């Protein structure tokens, strides 16, 4: 079973993010797919806090909009919400013991503990800190090399029959402007 984290949810709902299209596509595929997937409540509440806070995002959502997005995800027939069980404290201690001493507890430890508690092994996330947990396989659905297509960042346009040349450097442009 795969799970999603708060960062992926936030990018999927933020239309102004450069990564929105890829995040939304990944989330739609998992929510509309046939395989079961997990939504940890810790990720859901972190998502709500992140996208409604006016200092965290440029265009915050109203709480009812953010909750509506979560309700839509929770209506998926294949979703499994993950909540703490009575053994949560013991699992949290176990996950904390996996981390190197003296590093402090990272922000995603609550989500990692929920995933461990419910036996979830794969997390869709672009957060590199989640790779600290040896029991998790973290898959970044936003990686560009997973998508087919051209890798060029800019497209050079040319008129028919003209030779393709590299764009002029600033020095060449200044020399041409001087005469």
C-alpha cells in the first residue's frame, strides 16, 4: 500500500505552484485507481495547517475549501485513513530509535510512525527527510525524469531555411549594439 504526504497534497491543490500539474496528476491517479492507498491523519492536518496559513502560502485557502479538498479525497473508495492506534506511543518510540542520536526529531516523524504502525511501506513524497526511515520507500512523483518528453528547457524558433544558432551572449549583444 502507498501513502501520500502533506507536501504532495499542498502542491496538488495549489494551482499557482510550478509543480501543480504533476502533483495533481499523481494524486488523481492514486485516488481514482483500483489499488488501496493511505492518507495519514497527520498528513491531512499538516496539509490543512499549511494551505490555510497566510504566511505559509501566497494564496491561502479558506478552511472550508481545504476541508472540502480532503473530503473529496476521503470519498475515494480505495482510500484508507490512518489514525493512531493504542500502540502508537510504542511505535513512535521505535521509529525515534531508528534515527541517529543527537539529531533531534524531524518534522515527519508522526507520519512515519503512523505508516509503520499500519504496515505501509511506500510513501509518495518529495521531502528528502522522509528517506531517513529505513522501513520506508520514498517515491518522488514530481521527478522530471519519470516523464517522457523533451528535456530542453527552452525551444529555439527559426524561420524556414535559417540555420539554428545558439542564443547570443551578453557580450556579443553589447558589441553588436555599439556598432
